[in-house]
């Protein structure tokens, strides 16, 4: 009796475990492992659903990204078509260039364009856009150029009123509106008059559209002034045209 108890204490747990394994094996054989599959299904389902949801989120994000890229390319294509149409309709030879750099600190002062001396750009060349005058090339490198905008407070451009031919010059204000100072003390000017570059200017060719008179300050000294809204939306520029121009000699 003592030997049986001793033997059971030594091998009893192993016999019970073996019996359980045999019982489980019998159940699996009879049920064709359906309980195991069910257990696996309920255990793995949350993990698989999480993976599916994650894949769906990534797919939706990718689709949204591609849609936004397509819309942006369509907008850029439309702007480029408009700029190329403007270039083709111009009487002089123009080079179309993208704006590749613009500092937030000098947003209204200067732009960097993506063509340079290798493409035939020179210092003093004129920058125009859809609407008229934009600025003038100041610095040229082999494949890029920096232009001063006419909205720069340091910019001075000789202009005249298209209707009356009264002349003056504009100075930038760091925004889309500039100030025109007249040479005459009693200029013939009205709100709505068109402003173009003057034939007296040595830095710009004559006749380039600049803007429209929006208000008058007749009491300014030493000469009356007018506020001019520029034709070209400087804050939205993405493409410009470059016109070769040799500065007139005094």
C-alpha cells in the first residue's frame, strides 16, 4: 500500500496530464477541431479588425493625399497656361519663369525666380505678370535671379496717367497699393484712371500697365499724390515673365 501511494505521488500528476491530453485529443478528433478554430477566431478577431481598420485609415489618407496633389497640379497647370497665353500675346520676346523663393520678411520686396544667366537673364531685365508690371532684376546667378518688386518701399518707377499723360513716379508701400507723386502741381487725374510706365523712365520701357487710381490726395506737398492699386496681385504670384531690357542712357 505504501509503495502504491509513493508511486502515485511520483507519477500521478503526469498520468492526469496525459489523461487530459488524450481527452482533448479525442474531442478534437470527434469535433474536427472546431472548438480550436472558434477559440482562435474569438481571440484573433479583435487583432485582425484593428489591422483592417489601420489599413483602411492609411488607404483613406493616401487617397486624400493623392486627391490634393491632383487638385494642386491642376491649379498650377491652369496658372501656367494663363502665363504662357500672356507671353504668347505679348509683342516682345518673354521668358516664363517660376517663383522659387520668397522670404516672409521681404514678401512685398523681392522674389527669386528659377532662371538665370544661362537662360539669357541679365541685371535690369523687366519682370511682368498677368496684369502688368511686377519688378526688375537686381541679381543674377547661372540658374536663378532676384527681382525687386515695385511694391518695395525702396522702389521708384516713372509712370504717367494714360488718359491725361500727366507724369510722376510711384513708390512702394509694402502692399498691393503704391503712392504716385506727380510732377505737376495741378495734374489732370481722376479716380479710375489707368497708370502706365512713362516714356521718361530710364529703368522701364514705356507703356507697361501698372495699376489704377483709387484715391487722390491733392493737398500733399510739394505735389499732389494719388493712391494706385497695382494690377498684378503680388501676394499670389507663382509665375512671371522676364523681358530683356537695356537701361536707357542719360
